[in-house]
């Protein structure tokens, strides 16, 4: 068995979607709660958000994705009030990953995005005894 | 313009080798790697220009998400290295956040499946910014050469080296199939010609003697002959950079073929010296201080340099090839450069060699002997009128008997005495040591090889020299000259050992005394 590297501030983390199923929490509800007012007007209920065409911000190539992820990554996540200094650290980390389309991020990258705390403090929080919002170390699929 | 990915692989593909092959074939003469690299870049720039001209002729627009397109239309996708795609299908877009828009399936060249792109979309997107039409290259050929020429050349050389069709000598590349045959008879004739001339001959001069068939292109004949001579151990290229001159290995001086035993030196540990000792070390111009680094900066080139002869060089008939001395000769990158020493007084010429391995110039044994030079004599080297000559001179004076240091080996130990000896040359007062007994010195040198440290050797030699001076002082240069009678060591190694040893105290002016403890 390969040795497990000790996580550090460059270790990547992501939202484990299965964690929500296991803990009985609804990820789509949580994502919907993070939408801005404009997007919530478009999708009043989580069930209203189906699959949409996502336009790549640089190439304009189109892919089919969940509307909630598309809104969070391409619109709400770019609004200045999506993460504010008043946002609790665990929520800010969760929102930063939502805005990043759940592409894995390191504590250092998270610190740059949420502009609060230190990479070491974020790492300590993520490695605490309780998993917060399903954020766990990312294990690349081989 | 091609992406940076393209430039990073240019020079490594089979197509590049094909192009290089065609280029050399067309030339019918060897070409340099730089010429080949420039040719490949030129080809690629031309291809790109043709591609852009073709795109311009097709009137293909640059894709922008805000615009409308029709099935069958061609587009240039700037975000995909300006590749061209054809619109295959159009459907309605679905995203209430973006409003009304359409999605088109575009088949890009060299791809198996179409990709989807947004069109007729009012939402802002960076690709909607106005762009200049793609009718000109983003990079001029000159800019492409300046930016990518050297990397392409460096990648191309190993690739061509692996290809059996190519042969190369130094930086000349040619095709094996175009090589004129140089048979053994030609090489025997070349050997005889060099032996008769008793000097290094240029390839072109040898070619005239060999009289190869007139149908052969001269550049191809030169290359083939150089290649054949380089592959035959009888011959050695002893010319400067870019001036190939062939000589016979068996006619070269033995001391130029192999570093003389007297010049063998162990790598020295570098020790920080005081400013005074650093000045002394720098003035001594000893190749043993190079520690194998022949690329040390020579500073501003000089027309002449005066050296003080040391015993190892006196025995070997050599002088140090320090960067300053190297600056008096043409640049060379091979093991040996053959040149001519010119005696400044008699204008007599004799062969000399600058030797890369060991950094020394050889060929002075007879000249030293004829002038009965002792270690400590001043020797001046001067740039010759002809680049391949080096004028050598000493400072003669009327012969008279003088009180000088004389070195002997007694029972395996180095000893010194003050004796009256005839001298006919000027010398460095601190470094002059007349050899009283070469055989005894050799025995002492063998014993010194077993001496572990230079500091211990210095402690042994110092009292012998100190007894010749009333105040018990010995100059650092005298110690350096004396140590070199029995063990080859550079000035920095000797002065560093002096500095580090607790047995000696510096009393200024480059002089040292034994401290009280060592004296006991």
C-alpha cells in the first residue's frame, strides 16, 4: 500500500458529493441557498434548475451542465457579496469551491480566494475532527 | 501564428529531418546547424503565410460569440490556435441566465468529433472584442529566428545525429550519400605531404596535393577529407577555431601529447588570502591555480606578458597557459594548438603547442637549455605579427658570478645554501633558486610525495630558507618557488597553506617568520 502523504497547505480539497447523501443533507438545497437574487428569480426552487448550456469564459465552447453549478461558477460566485469578510470561514471555503465548479483547491488557493485567515488556519480547520460541508482532501482518480 | 507548442517541437519531427535532408541535397554542400535551423523556421513561416493566405481567400471570418453563422460556413477559431472549423449544425441555446442564443456544432480541422460553440449571444464575452484580420503573421520571420532559432538548432542537432543519412564534423552537416570517397591512398599521400612540410597543413592545401576528381564540388571534397582525416588516428587537427590544420600525431612533441609528470598537480582547496598575498598570487600567473577552469576571465587582452620561470616548467620545457597567455594566441577548442615560437633576438622559429588538458604551452626545452635559465628567470611572451606565432624573450645580462640560493637534495631532504654561481639572465630576487643537484632533488621530490600536507612540507622547508636570511624571514614567493622544486603546487595553494598554518606569522611585505612554538 502506498504511503499517504501528510496534508499540507498545497494539498487539494474538494466537496465530496457523496458526503451529502451519507449525511442526509441536500447539496442542491445548499447550492440554491447560495444563489444571488437574480439567479434565484430565474430558479425559484432547486427543482426548477435543470441542465443548461454553459459557455466557457475564454473559448466560448458550450458544454451541458447543471444550472445551479453554472450560475454559481459564472455569475453568483463572481459577485462581490458572494464571500464577504463577514462570511463564516467554513461557509466561505464551501462557497469558494462552489464558485470554482468544485475544481479542487489548496488551502493556499482558498486563502487567496476568500481573503481571510491563513493557509495554515484553513488547513487546520479542514483537517479538524468534523468534516465541514463535505470538504475533504481530493484524491485523484487513477 | 503557430502556438508555442509548435515552436517547442520544431526540429524534432520526421518532417523536419525530411526538410533538412532536402535542403542539404539541394545545396550539395555541408551546411551548419544554424543554417538548417533557419531553413526550418523559414519553411514553417512560409507555410503559415500560405495557410493564412488560404484562409483570407476563403473569406473565413474570425469567430465571435455575438455573430450569426450558417451551416457550411468556415470560421477561424482564435482560441484554438487560429484553426479553421466548419459549421455543421445549429440548435437553440438553453440557459435562461444568458437570454436568447444559439449553439453551433463546429468541425475543427484534424479533429474527429465536432465541438459546440455559442453564437448570436448578446452576453458579454472577451472573444467579441474587435480583432485585426488574420492576413499577416503575428511574428516576422526575423523575430521568429531571433526568438526560436537557437532552441530549434539545439533540438535539431541530436535528432540529425541519430539519422543514418546525415554525417557531421563539428558543426558541418552533410549527407552520407553525397560524400566523395576518400580512400586509404589519399590519406597516405596526405601523411607524406605533412611529413615533408614538417608543419600543419590546411585541408585546402592537402586537397590541392591529392588532386581529387574535378567533378567533385570543392566544399564537399573539403568536408569529406576533413571527415576522413578526423577518423584516422595518424592525423590531428591542431588549428585554431574555424581554421582546420592537420598535423601528424607522431611528429608532435611528447610533452605536448601527454602532460609531463613535473606538471601534475592535485586540485587545490581555495583559501581566502589577504589582499597582499592575493596580489602576489595574481602576479605569479601559474596554471596550477586554474584548478582546471580554463574559462577563468582573462581581463583585458594584453600584447605581452612577463612570467617568472618555475622549476616544474623549467624541467618540462613548458610555460603556463593561463587565460592571459591564451589571449596572446588565436582561440582554439581542440586538445592542442600548434603554433611557432619566435625567438625575439635571433628570430629563430620553432614549434610550440598550446595544450588544453593541463593548461600549458610546450616546446621550450631546447630554448631554456641553450640560455641556461634558472627557476626565477623572467620570460616574456609577446603576441606575434602572425596570429600563429608567439615571440619569446628573456632578459639577458652580462654573465657574472653572484651569491644565490642553491637547492640540493640531501638524504631525501631539500636543503639550501648560499653559493656564488655564474648567471647570464635577470631574475626575480625572491624566486631565483639555482639547481645544484637535480638527481638529489628528484629523490627529495619522491619523499615529498609521501608528505601528507603542504603545510607540513612548508614547515620542513622553511628553516632551510630562513637560515640564509639574517632576520629569519622568508618571502612567500621564495617558499612557492622552493616548494615547487619537490612538489607541484600553485601559488594560491602555497599561500593558503602558509596562511592557515599556525607555525608561521606574517610580518608584512609578503614575508613570514616561524613562530616561537614552531621554532622550538
